[in-house]
C-alpha cells in the first residue's frame, strides 16, 4: 500500500543516533559515562510513585527554580522533552514555507531536519576550519531569514566561538529574527573567551539560549532541557506548540534534584574530570600525529574525510563505538579514563593520520 505523505518526506534528512552495541564501549552520543547520583535516583524513584498521574504540563517548579537561578522572569523560561524538542518547537512556531532557517554546517543534525519539516528553506553556511564562520553567516541573513541556530560549542566539531564575534553577529541580525544559541555543552567550556550566552539576553531580546540536563547533568535518558529567552513571546509560542505532558514528572524531579547545591557540586566535579580527560585525549591524539581542533565540549573531532567510515569500522572491531559522519569526520565522546584509553589504542594503531 502507498499512502500520501508530505513532499518534504522524500528528502528529509534522517537523524542518525549514536549506536549502542552490546558489550562495546559507547563513545557515540556525548553522554556522561557515570550513572546518576544515588540522591537523584532516589528522587526519580519517589516520582515514579505518581506515575498514574500526568505531569505538570508546564514544569512549573523547575521553571521557577531555573528562572531564579538565572535571574529572569519565569515567563522567559520554558522546559522541553530534551532541548531537541525545543528545537522542533522553535521551527514549528517560527518558520514556514518561503522563510529561511540559517545555521552553520556541519553542526547539529537536527537543524536541517526541523527546517525541512517546517517547509522553510535551509541556509547552511560552511564552517571555516571547523569553527562557525559568523561573518559569512551574517552575510547570509536576508529578508527571509526567520530562525538562526548557532551551536556553541559546536556539535560535532567541538569548537566554540568567542564573545566579541558572537556579539558582532547578533548586532548584525535584525531584532525580529529569532536567534537560538544552543549551549548543550556549555558546562564543559573552559576558554574564558567563550561567552555564557545568557549574559547576552538583555542586549538581544530576540535571543533564546538552550541548555540541557542530558550532558553535564547526566540525565540523557530522562529527556529534559530548557530555554531561557530574552523575551516572553518565544517561550509562550513554544508552549503553544508543545506536545501535552511532554516532560515527565520523573524528568522534572530529577532536574530539580540535580540543581540542589550538594548534588550539583558533585555533578560539576564530574564535569571537571571529563574536561581533564578531554584535554588528555586531545593531547595524546596530537602526540600520535593527529590534527584535533581545540575542544570546548565533552567530545573531540577527528577530521578523517574519506577515511571516516574505515576508521569507525576499526573502532568497532576493537569494541569501541564512535559517531562517524561519512566523508567528513568522527566525533568521539569522552568516557571514563579506561574507555578513553581503549579508544586511544585504536587511534594509535590506525595506519593513516589526518
Ligand atoms: N543540541 C545539541 C548541540 C546536541 O548535541 C544535543 C544532543 N545531541 C541536543 C541539542 C539535544 O539534547 P537533548 O535533547 O538530549 O537535551
């Protein structure tokens, strides 16, 4: 049987999740290698007692906690079923056919997908040396541009843009165009020149900053992220297009528990360990002869080009799953020191260097 789908479906790019292979070391999805804190697991278990009830549709307690933490009104904060859900909601609320959705490329693969779903035209501006080329992006802003994504640090290249260039870019975008700064990896940033985009909201009310509990907070499996906007209109629009009850009580409670000072300081200590490992992995790769862009995230990028799939197969053969982007490069998440060593052993033995 053939059913009729939207024309866009014929060419919709697919989302390729990092593979989970039984028994293999998974360095493919930028997850945290350690399980949630026992305290957080306890709160999840408590929340499970109310699983016969729908969750609070607006994640009120969490939104208020996040608003207080970031010093903004609660109406400027919106929670989502992972920040990826907020990205879909942004496209649904902002972009339509004949509009343009602008982003750097290569970047997070959800951006072209949501652009295509909305029917808007994607405008993908090539990175320069694996870093967002914000002046080229500014040159591509047109009267049709409605939505802009800047992923900082960038997935999958791990690089980050600096405050001065980001501010220059924001100044160049008309103030009725929604700009999204996707800071999924913000907590791993160590370069002081990379801004906390929340500090840019006052001067740029058209901005929305996305954060997630999936990476530094180790809750990828529960699906919870949030946005902080320079204005209340965008969060309001995102709530309008949200699937009802998208954020579970388990996720809301786990996020709240993770924000409590004792839990959060333990989680941020883990982030520090990951950052130390990230720098060790990069330096080891460089000593092996690889060229590796500076990483401000919890992963590194190997610019393998045509060798990418072969390299990924070599990793698979050694029981290590990485995330290849055919013809371009491989993204390797930072795991525990032992997991990273297993990866470094494969990299050391690989015959070519890029
Ligand atoms: N943005 C970026 C740049 C990401 O890499 C990811 C996760 N791969 C997300 C958003 C989505 O994260 P989540 O939906 O788990 O919050």
